[in-house]
């Protein structure tokens, strides 16, 4: 498991429709994994990859576009339609034609577009003309209309207070709300259905004007006679509009990822017709796959996607007939908002029969982690029973948190999967997990009890290996991995608490130190009360390794550097990309997308620079009347002495590799002790000290001086001892701007 390197990905260039509800998966991770675990002699077109959860349309499309045959089981009808449509999107022309057909249809004597836009008309402050508002701003607590957002043809635009006419227009729509709301509900459930009340609660996240506009469009959709492809295009536009029309859009704008149907304190009511128009651009960004089929029809040729509509338990019995090469999936996270809205949207798009098999999700108001572990366990058991031995199961877990990881690892272990790899970069990045099916399931042998001592030792070992404080998530994963390696994880009602207990108990040991003002273990950082003086921190080792790469090869792409660093520091040692960026900015220059070592940081040039600074220090010390003492190992050291007493000590470094020095020389030789390093290292050192409170505490007695500043002082004529002491710290180091610490 130690050799499992983290796989970097890229942020998606284009956004997937409904992306805020879907797992945020960087692109390239899945295909990079498959490329590293595939038989190089096996053509991609003969490689079947299973996605048992189908939670990320982007993931399945990426693998199919790379030439693999992908079989995805999708239980949610909205996700199924989303995946089907993203992989085979309507053309921009078809989308525009579908919207034009809808716009030209009639509502009484009006075009439908004109009628729906009239619901949002407001008066321009500058020209007093009527203009459709892009959105209105509401306050949840008071139910008050607070503002309107528009852009007029006269050039005026922005957010303004509402007019009395705006308020009356909204009130007029609310007066007839019950009729239209009832129609919206009937598309999902019968009036006497026990789930009716749950559907009503879900519909509360739509304001009366939105309900009227949407149900008017849905009624018109039922009466329009459209070719199948154009109807599909219109359904796609409607789906994204359903989301845009909800009240789950906070104002001011954030990057919302709704998980509960909780209306923000201030929210937007968006113009439904304008949302339809924006949807054309959203769907136009999708790229068509070569081949998309529905089970049991299989794609042929070089790569394709086969969709199975239903849960993995229904597909599992057929897997013996599919020569699977790998399982690659995103572990779904509980999302009450998306699953509840999916039941509404399915009914609105396809009617009550389409929503019926799925409407049970309306009953569940809270998806706790224990429930989620049980659901994952059930799905993975169905998979393991029909999966060939040694088939790799690669899972991406985005937005990871301790309970989510516990649920996934416990569910998989109990379902009969051995943990073979686990990699974490930072708490902001997805966790990557590699399993293989066990030869024997847990039901066939006795489950050993969790050994608290082994758990604690695994957590301590992780800290010793990194030699720097880490977030709680790292220690939690180290503890879980230890339990998994002992095959002590299994699913039962109290499984999450049983796994959590030894981890929290371990942290009570005096060997750990918590860098946080809060008693909550998940805040701040965790370190060792006593670090090994010979230990070199992970950031220092990453710096040394990266510089060696820059010396060995004249130019590097960022991705190639990431790959080499991830291979060298696998598993839970995966360094953050912010650390790698800080190292590169300290040592290299970027041009045309390639990083090259700075000329002044070439080994010979840096050695000469160190020697020149040494000579400047020696000459300056002699000029100020001190005697000199030099030491070359283990650190280059110059002492200024007077009558045998050290007055100043200078440790000269060509790098920002400082952890071993600070831990070995805990007490500086004198109050005037300096670490002297190139100016290019100053930002990197500041970054390291900012991310590591243990090193920051050790660095406090020291003063940091840059080469260039020392040269300036040495060149000052008439410099006295007092002048030196006053000026030596006048050029402080500063961390890189906007650089995250982990």
C-alpha cells in the first residue's frame, strides 16, 4: 500500500450541467489510473471498465472518450438522463431550435416567451422602460423582496431596490399559487399518496412565480408535437432550468454545493425564461462520445459507454458475462437536496410513472453516515460476489471528511475487499483508494477485534514519516488503514463509532500535540510532542527531490514534475501542489509552460555564491573587530567571537531545508544567531514556517537574513557594530501571497 502514488488531475475546463450536485472530480485521474494498471499489450477497445455507482457523468465520459468500454450502473433517473445526454448531447442548432419552438407556442393570445418574460418585468431607473429582470433578491426570514437585478439596453444595470410594482407583481403571482403548486405535485404523486406531504415540503424551495412558470412550460411540453431529438433537447434545457429556478442560490454569489433543501438567508429568484436561454450554452459545452448504448446492447469500436438504468445489485448477476479489466468509480456522497429534487424533476419531465420507482427518496430527510455506510456496504457486497479475483477497484472520494472515509472503508472491508492502496494529498483534494476482492469473504472467518495499540502506533508512524504536523484527516486515515490491514473493519450498526473510538483515544496520549485553540480534534493540526532531531520534514525532502529533478533535466512540464514527485512520495506522503509550486517559484523560472532551473541555482553557481557570502561575512566580522571561527559540517557555520565568547553565529544555507538544523540546534549559540540564505529561498522558508507550527516555534530565536542584504551591509562604509545590529533584520522574509498551506 505504501507504493500507491497519488494521481493528479486537472480542473475541468468545461462545467457539467448540474455540476454543483455532482462529485467534483478533477479530469484525468481515471484515465491515468487505467493507463498505469492496464496490460500495455491489451487494446483499450477490449478493456471493460465498470462504474458501479454512476455518480459522476464526467468520470464515465472521460474513460469512454479515452477509448475504453465503460459500463455504468445509474440508479437515479436524473443522473441517468444527465449521463446519457452529456455523452450524446444535442447540437447547438437543435437546442436553439427546441427553444424557438417553445418560445413560439401560445399562452392565450401571447407567445409563451413573451408571457413568461412578463412575469419578471421591472422598470429601468435610467430610461423608465420596462426590462426583464435577470433575478430578484429575497430574504428568507422575513419573506421580503429586497432587490432586483437587470441590465437594460440603455446601458444601465446592476442591483437596485425593488419598486412597488415589483412587489405587487410578486404578490399577484402568490395569490394563485395553490392551483399551480397542486399541478406540479400531481406530476410526481397522487393526491392520496403517503409521500404527498414530503413532495410538498420539497416543492417549498420554489417560489410561486417559478412554480407557475415551470408548470406552464411543462403543460406546453405535453401538447407540443416535436421530433424525438428536439424533444430530448428541450428536456435537457428544462432540467438545468429546474435547478436555476429553485431558491437554493445564495446572494451574494458563492460556489454553492447544496446538500440539504435549506434556503439561504438571502437568495436569488432567477428569471425562468432567461435560465432556459442560458441552458443552451450549458449543454452546448458537452462533447459527443463515439458510441453510447443501453444495456444489454454493448458498444463496439474504439471506446464507448453502455448505460444500465438501475442499481448495481440488478446488474451484478450479468457481470460474469462482461470481461472486466477494472472498476473505477466516484464514491457517492449523501445529498438529500439532489436526490429529493431528482424525484420532483423526474415527475416533471416524464410524469408520475417515471417518478414512482424513485419517489421513496422523498421520505428520507437525513442521510447520516451510518445509513450511508450500510447503503455502500449493500452495493459493494453485490459487486464483490460477481467480480473476478484480482480485478482492481479504484475509487475516488471527493470532499473527503473522516466520517465519509470511515463509511467507505468499513463498507468495502465488510463487503470483501482488501485495501491495497490509499493516497491523500490534502484535505481539499479527493482521496484515492485501491481495493481488490478478497479470496474469502468476512462471513467465512472470524473478525479480529480492533487493536487500539496498533491504531495508535500507525498514527504515530505517519507523523514520524512526514516529520511535520498534519491535519486530523491524515491521522484518521492512518488509523483506518491500520484497522483495514488487520482486517478488523466490518459493518454493523455501531461500526463507525467503534472505528472512531481508538483513533480519538490514541490522541489522548501525551505523545501527540494539538495545534488548535479548539478542543475539536478535527480543527488545527496534530504533531508529535517530541520530534526526532535527525528527522527531515516532508517539505524539506520534497524540496531536495524537486531540485534534483530540475538539475537532471533542463525543462519540465508541471504535470511531469507532479508525476515524478507523487511517485517518490506515495500514499499518505503525497505533497500538496502548493508546496511543489512554492519550491518551483523559489528555484526555477517558467516559460512557455516549462519550468527550468535558474542559472544562479545551478550547483556550481550556488556553491560559488555560498563561498562569496562566507568571505563577505568573514571580511565584515574582521572589520568589526571580531575573531572568526568556521565550521563546514554538519552545517556551514561562521562565528564572530570576542575574547573567546561568541557574539554572533551565522548558519549559511543554499536551500530552505531547515527542519533538521532547527531540531538539532534547538538552542542557538547566541542571542544573535542568524540563518543566512539566498533571497530566492526566503518565500519558500516563510511558507514552510507558516504551515508548520512546530518549526515556527523553533525558529523564533533565530533571525533570517538574505544573501543580498548581507552583501549590502558588507558594502556599507563605516558600518559599526551598533549599525550592523540595527540593520541586519531590516529585510524580513514574507510568505508567497495567496498560498494555501497544505
